[in-house]
């Protein structure tokens, strides 16, 4: 491994240690000694004109605290190095892409990314929604049915009468309604909560009628699980231990026995490292589409398969022109073809597409590919040398018939839900889609690793990754993180404290005009007496590092300091987060 060494004493280029650790781990799994010939660098801010010196500052300035804290009504840090983990995956992707570019004749020796750019990419859906036309783009406006009704923001999972904290998933309204009916809740109350529950993946908020949490607090977890099983919903306990129950590799690569393509058809002057590669994608929501999006940002030609009439997610507000902003954030720039998989003609059309592709990726439910006759063994016959990637929910972590694998259920079972919360809060998944995003990135990295392997062996491969394997990648230690690091509320916003101020609050109090012995409550009360702009120069003069917390992604998109990492049109979108040279 060869790193670009930052200039001594320059915090803007100081290497992010967790990101470096993640990148080195992933590159080690690639198993290609040529990765050592590509220099790579991960700094904190990249092209952003924002002083970022640690994970906490990145989460504050780039909007992660804002989105993660929406459900609770105030910015809150993730108690794990999430942005740094994303940056580590991006760096590994950049190295692999550089080697693939070299195989096509490009002269690429160096790649650079940053934790700040990683944070923006992780928030791409939320950023698009916040900058598109529509009502209340930063949250989930109440529907007509909700108007005038009491709905309570839900930042934590449900708790049963016997003290089991659990996460619930119902993929359609009937399962949701049946689950609560079986527990004795009036249908009108249940119906008022459905829209917010359904859209929590998109909005990172979830306001529910208080009768729902009250009902499960009177029921045993056995009764709750029985109701879920009968309704076709899924419940899983939230692990109290932040460590995952099993050690799972981010992806597994199973080579195909027969030889296939080994060359990359590209012009040596191509601008992007994956130019000349073709990807066929059949995926919905976030995980699969994001994998395809990343490969497209790296230059691949991505063809997206959608059902007749198009993906229903295209019409979900807020809209950017004629298409959902959130959908466009992950799918813009992809070619689209509509195919009905249920027909023989449709399945033949898929095989025809794949016969000219390098990669086929999907995030279908377990067993669907086999039922359709479109599994790896079926499609590799159409394209020797194919890289076949399945981005699942659980992989094989929970056996051959796992529960439905969605972001919050995976957070709950993997221990990530406990790791992201401080010790004075109950474990609960973040409503920011942490594993959906990381799962898509890990899938893309697995694809790149398989393409590199194909260069050397002449054989394609099956690549399996999952939301669970992505969640396990996030570094975390035993025990719950301490209840430190919450932003300080000023009169008009929030400021995130630097590491020294978090560790030694006695340095903060004098800068606010208080005695060094002032209590935490006194410090909080004092901070709220003045706006952020009043405190910033005083804190800087006292040597107390702070970062203003982003509380509006729309404002962030208009901030010229972020312009080098964003493109702004009908909505704001992160630019490709790599620099190749």
C-alpha cells in the first residue's frame, strides 16, 4: 500500500485514519498486488472551502447531523465514523478503477477523495429532495388525513411490555394495518401513521399516533411477533451490543469455471476510468441503484431495466422536472429499457442485454433470480466473463430463508443501531439510510474487485454483498459510546465542538464568558443567548475549535464553499468524489 503523504502541519490534508483503515482493509481483500502501484489519499475536506479536521466536523458541516437528527427535532451526531467509512470505500473504488483504466491504456497513478465528499454522496437523496421544487422538501408534510391529528415524532424503535426494543417493517399498507389490527388498534389510528411510516426511508422522519407505541408497551414481544407473522410484517429485536453477531466479509467473489472476456474496449484517451464498460442493472430503491450510480460516475455505461410503465418511484415527490428528485439522484444518466420479466420474451430480452455487458447487478428478493431463470448460472451462459452481482439484505447471515432485509432491520440486528446512539439513549436505528447507502457502495466495490480478477484470470465471477455485510464494515468498539459530542444550541442554530472542547469543557466556559467551573447546563443556557455569528470569533480567539452545524441542505447547496463538489440544476447532486491523475 502506498499513501500520498500530507504536508506536515496542514490539517486540511491530514489523512483521515478510520478512512485509511477501511480502504486498506478493502484493498487487501481485492488480493491484487498491483493496487500497491496506485497512490491514494483521503483528506478531510477535498475541494470544499470548509475547514474540516475530523469526523465530527464533517458530520456537522456536511449535513449528516442534520439528517440523522431530524426524527428527534435537533441535529445529532452519529456516534460512529460513518462518513470516514464511506470515504474509505470510495478510496478503494478509486484504486480499483485506476487499475482498470490502466488495462485500457490510460496513464493513471494516483487517486484522491475526501471524507467531506463522502458525506455529500451519502446524502445524495436528501440533498436532491431539499433542492427540488415541492412542499417542505426537508421533511414529510402531513397528508390531509393527518391534518389536525396528534402525531408524535418517533426517533426510537418500539418497546414491548417485557422490555424488548424492536424494529418493525411492513412493506405495504395492508400488512401495516393487519399488524396493528391484530394488536387491537383502531384502523383510523393506524391509517394516520402509515404515510409517515412508509416515507421514513425518504424523509428520515417518522411521526406516529401515540396509541401505537402505547399499544405495544402493553403487549409481550411474543404477542408482537405473532401478530407480525400473521400479518406478513417483520419484527426484529434491536441488539443492545454494538458489535455485530457475526464477522462477515463485505463481499464474496465466486469465480466461474469457464473463461470469458479479459479486455476492456476503450480509447486510451477516455476521460473516465470505466469508460468502455457496460453495466446492466435491475434494482429498486437505494442499494442496487446506488451501486449502478457509482459505476456510472466512474465512467461505465449503465443500462437500467424497469418494469412496463417505468419504476413507480419515478413519480414520488418532490419532483425535479417530470421525475422524482430522489429517484434522479441515483438514476440520472442511465439508459432505460422496460422489460416484463414474467414473460418468455422479457427474459430473452434480459439475456440479449447481458450478452453485450460486462456486469449484471440486481437487488431482487432471495429466490427471485432462480424463479425467473436469470440467476448467475443462467446469465453467464449468455455472456462468458460476466460479473454477476447480487446486492441482498442479509446474504447468508440469517440462513436460507431470512426475514425481509431492509435498512432499519439490518441496523437493528447488526448492532449498528446501538453503535450510532450515545450511552444515555436507547439503541435505535438512525432514520438516515445508513446501510442502504453503504450497501450500494460495497456492492460496487465488489464488482470492481471482480473486474480486476477477470483481467488476470480471464474468468467472470459472481459477487454477493448485502446490507448486513456493509453494516459490519463500520468500525466500532465494545460498549456503548459516551454521551458526548452533541451540538451546542445557539440563539439561531447549532455549533459542534472540536475534540479538545468536547474533552475539556472547562476551556469552553471562559470563551462564553463563564467561570471555568460552570456546569453543562450553564454553558448550554449561555450559548442560547447569542446567535452563532456572535460566538464564532470569540471561540476562535480563545482557541476553541467549533463548526457551525448545517441545518438546511438547501442552504448548503447554495453555499459557494461547497460548489466545487456539487452540480446544481433542477436539484443539487454531488459530483464524482474522485480525482485521478
